[in-house]
């Protein structure tokens, strides 16, 4: 985490406000695609074991190199940086968590891709196990957003593995993935002509029953899991919008159930677009609902983090300015020009004008140039016999120049 922190600048207040939306945007690509590949891999393996010719059609649409990179690899890399920013300032090893996600995730994608080429069962079995582990680790990492009070105490290699909330959210993810995969497979093979297969090699009736059964299973389990989730969530995370969004989701699941029953009863394809659209909306609504819960849980903590980041940025800026100032070379000619243009109206070396003569005040700065520079940069009232010196608005180079000129001139006069 320290290595990645060094590569990232502290997020601004505006970035903090955008982080939740950016994380949600990436999750809307990453989790549905991971669910598609995960469920399709399991279904393909099962059909292969019973020697069904349909096994290859479950993985074909999702496991090309292009979709895997676009929807599988890139979003997870983006999420790693977004979560690093989201947890900025905490002691959580987010970078290490995402490394533990990415190794099984990319390994699983690669094995499933190779299975499509070689049809070796060992590849698809191992690929499924790796993807399942990656999905669980992803959910456990995301759910850290729900419990900011434990961030300072998390020391395990994987976060919150045995939390009931992680288990519930993982089961919700699986149910959503089953529903989503069934709906999209049904849509692809019964709605898009370019995905239709010759009758002699593709059993449409069996595909309709399998995809319909997948959708029905997801629809039946999701309301139960969602209610269980609301029952076990910390009270401080629950808000009226979260309940309202949950209610809308359950209503949509009821509409989906009616469409799925119609699909299973019919002898011809119907409702393909309806179930695909509704399943996609349900997946999105559940992710949005979870983000509402996370936002509520992190409201106070993000305020504290924003204050901490502000202080860190101020310190970082001060350090950079100090390093820059240390490398500025004093130009006495520039100092003389500034003295003649700005200083002589109020100061001379040997007589009082508006301010005290330099011969009286410069001796205390002979061995303390930094104090003279600080006074010129931000003057304060010192002697009650004279008015306060106005700030001249000089930059670092000008302050160093005029300080050097005053001290060198004073030394020459002595």
C-alpha cells in the first residue's frame, strides 16, 4: 500500500465526492461480467459432464480476449486505484488486497479462455474455483466500506472473510449472477439472429428451459437474501432511499418472475428483451443500493479523511516550497531595484523616514538571514514608535534579493 500511496497524490474534496460514483461505475462493468463468466463456466462444466452439446454455447459469448480485457481486466485495475484513494489515510493494505484478488481473477479468466480452445476439463474446473475465490475476495474487500470503525484494526491477509454481511452479499452476488446470466443467454440465442445456431446442433427447447430455470432460481432467492441483508445491516447505514430502492427492486423481481413463468410455459421464445432489460436493471439497482449503504456508513469518516488529506496537502506543499526556496539564488541587482522602487519611500539607512533607519534594525539580522526574509515576506508590528510595515507582496526570489542587498549594503557601510 505504501508503494501505491507514493504514486498517488492526496485526493481533493471534489475527488472525494466523485469517488463513490466512479467506484459504482466500474462495479457496474466488473461484477456483472465476473458473474457472467462464473455462472457460465459452472453451467458449461455441468452440461459437459452430461455430454450435452450446449456446453460450448454458454461460454462462447463472454470468453473472448476482447470482452475479458474490456470488462474483466481494465475495471479491476481501475478499482484498485479508486479504492486506494477511497481508503487514503487509513492503514488498510488495499493494494495487497487487490493483488490477492487479481491473481485468481486473471488466472481464472486465462484458464476459462484456454478451455474454450482446448476443451480440457481440468482447465475449466480450476478456472471456476479461481473465479469463485476472486469473487468472494472482491465482495469482502468492497464490504470494508460498510464498516469504517474497523479499518484501524484489520490485520488479516483478507478482510472480513467471516463476516455475516460478506456472506450475505456474496450470496446476493451469486443469485444476481445466475439471474443475469440466464437472462442474457436467453436474449442472445432467442433474440439476436447472429447468435442463432443450426437446429441440428442446437437444442432451443433445452436452452429455453435451462436459461428459464436459472432466471427463476435467481428471482426466487434474491428477495429472501435482500430482506436478510436489511435485517442484519448496521442500523446507522439504513436510510429511506435504501429502503425505497430495495422495494422497487423487489417489485421488478415480481414482474420478472411473471415473465419467466411465461417463458417456461410457452413453446416458443417470448419476453427475451423484457427479461434481459429487467435483469440488467435489477443488478444495477442492487449495486446502487449497496453504494447508498456505504455512503451512509462513511459519511463521518470521509469528512475526517478529507480534513486529514487537506492537512497532508498543506504539509506537502510547504515541503515543496521549502525545497524550491532553498535553491533560489539571491540577486543583489534585483534587490537594489526593489529597494529603490519600494523601500526608500519609508526607509533609509541612516535616517528616520516613516520607518526606522536600517542601521538600527539590520544588526539583529546579520547572522539570521532567514528571520529577515520571514519579516519581509510577512511583516508584523514590532516597534510601537513606528507604524506597521505593509506587506509588499514579494515572491521568494524577490525577498531573497532584497534581503541580500540590504545586508550587503549595511556591511559595506560598517
